[in-house]
C-alpha cells in the first residue's frame, strides 16, 4: 500500500505522541470551537490567521493539522505544502474522529 503523504489517521498521531516524537499539532478551528473541545499540547492558530502567522511554524519540524472534521485542515495542509513545508499532514476526521477513536473525554459537537 502506498504511504499517504497528505493524510494521517488519528491513531497514527496518537502513536507519534506515545513515542514522544517531536511534531507541531496545529489546531486551525475557531476560538469558539476551542472553548468547546481541545486536544492537549496542540497549538491553536485559526485557519484565517495561518497566512499571517505562518512564521510561527518551524518548517524543519513535522506538522499535523486538524480542525473539526478535516476539511479546513486539508486546505491549510495544502496551503503549507505550497509554501514548501515538506512534512505536513492533515489528520483525517479532525477532532471529531479523535474523540471517537482516541479520547472520548474530548467533547463532540
């Protein structure tokens, strides 16, 4: 099976966390969504702010982007790839999938 260089499953992200791998876990949801549910150790930059705050991201460190269901994070992943961020992936299913598959204490909305 071909390795997906665009998407990553929540279980793969949890595996990276369990191993202590260094990566940026980028939450691109809006502030109001962050008040409802969040994943620990994620960096929050709302999707609309990413272009002006891209300098806060280290292009030498892998990045995993997530949102609510995965559509916005896919757009941000594509945007970062166009800016030559090589190791950036979209977490499939977003925080919704994270809540279902990894951590049920994260509220669903």
